[in-house]
C-alpha cells in the first residue's frame, strides 16, 4: 500500500503542473486546482495510514473479533472515510506545499492528521 501511495502522490503532483486554468476566475484557479489535487493525494495517503493504524489498535482488534469480515470492512470503511474527510482540515496550504516536495514531511503530516482524527471518527462510528 505504501508503494501505491509513493507512486500516486508524485503523479498527482505532476498532474497539477498540467492543469489548465482558463476562464474568468483569474490567477487563483491555479492555486485552487493545485490545492484540490494535493488534498486528493493527501486523502489517499490518509486513508491508507488510517487502515494501518486502525488494524494496529488493540481496542479495534478486540472489538472486531466477533465481527464478520463484511462487518469489519464496512465499519473500517466508515471510520477511515471519516478520517479522510476530516484530517485534511487540520493541514494548512503550507503543509500541503511542503508535503509535495518532501516525502518525509508528507509522512509526518499524514501521520499527525490521522492521529488527530481517528479517535473522534471511531467514536462517531460506534454511536
């Protein structure tokens, strides 16, 4: 999964250079398009990290022992979907730009974002 992220993130960033911003919105379109693609790449990385972190949580391992594989997958998808949606809100535009350049920074940003949001999303899923 890490190899997939390592391949997808640079591709998404490369594609941002190819984005066309013709229209009436002016120069801000480039920044918006770049941010959207950066956020999309970040969400992919966050979802992968969430899955790993969730599977490593002792409480998750205990809670899912009696679940069917389908139930576990559904709840995991709900939790990590929540994390993917909420975690980028804690990442600044500067962090996104830095993450685009430095893979180590990207890994740290993703890890911090997941850590900040995973418990809240688990609590939401349990309700």
